[in-house]
C-alpha cells in the first residue's frame, strides 16, 4: 500500500483551511507550519475609512486578508457595504467579498497590482480607497494617481514572518522524516520558513518547492530552493494539483 506523501504548507493559519482541504483531496497529507502571521492594523484609520465608503468611487482590495480587514471594520462601525464599486485583485479576494454579499464590479485579467492599475475603469478625479498589507508597497496607489485618481492608500494589516510558535511545529513536521515538498504562497512564507528553519536547526532548502506564482518562485529560487512546480492559478485547487503532480514525479525515500 502506498504511503500518503506529506507536504509542508506555510500559509498563515487563518487562511490555511481551503488549501489544507484541497491538498487532502489531491491525495496528500499536508502538515501546516505557518511561516507567517497576519496582524490587523487597527490604528491606521481603517475604521474611519469604513465609515466613509460612500465617498469613494472605487474600493480596491488587494488580498483576501485586506478583504477580511475591511469587512471586519465595516461590521465594527456598522456601515453599508453596497455604496461604492468594489474591485478585487483576484479570485480569492473576490470570493471573500462575495461571501458577504458584496457585488464585485471589477477583477483584472491578471491578479497583480500593475494590471489592476492599468485596467481599473477610472474617470479623472475618481476617489479610490486602496486596502493593502504592509508588504504590498505603494506602487498601486501611485499608478492610480498617475491616471488621475484621488487615492487614499490604507495599510489594513501587517505580515509577521517566522512566528515563534511555529518553531516547534516545524520540528514536529520532521519527526517522521523529510516532507516530500513545501508549498509556498508568497515571498514572505519563503523568508519566514528559512528563518524558522534557522531557529530550529533544520535544513529545509533541499525540499522541492511548489509556488503559487512567478513572484513567489523567484523568492524561493533566490533563497536556494529548487522550484519543482508553479500553480496554474492562485486558487487552492490549482495549487494542490501542482503539488500532487510534482510529488508524484519524485521517488519515495526508503527509511
């Protein structure tokens, strides 16, 4: 009987459930070792922005974490969500918004900030609220301003790499031998895992890496990982399929 192959999933714990389910459905045994944590930024003005959504032509949300943050703020201040037009950077972000009954008016043809900035339907002087994390940078807001928009750029959450609570989880993940692959969902998960491995004195760079996209793959490659596959799209099913295919091509280690 074939043993189910174990793979490390480095996604933040709060966002990991869909990926865990998809990996199990693909015939794998995922082991969650969160290489990052997501922390809400409550003093950055998100509640104030949520009370003024009616003043914006567009609310642009750049990640599922950003979507969760603005939804939580809207609930705290009891504001209406249907007033502005909503734009989501990709399908995962769109799903978070639509699950709360929000009609998403725009999603770019490619799930990246540059494409969103180029394709968002704008009129000169449109008021735009950008909801992002601390690692996303100001490029999207700047590009929208160059197109004539009046942009409020709001950092709604911060990413903490290598949370200390995950050191023990990483050690436990290696108790039964080396996993067959590691699944990275952002550049920050790559950096976080490397830092956790350093703390735990565990060698992880020899594990084949499955990456959610080109940007993550570039970070993984630069960190010394062999990128075995990239997902065809960022959704959990595509990531799981890429992982299962890559793992199936690798020999099973005999103890």
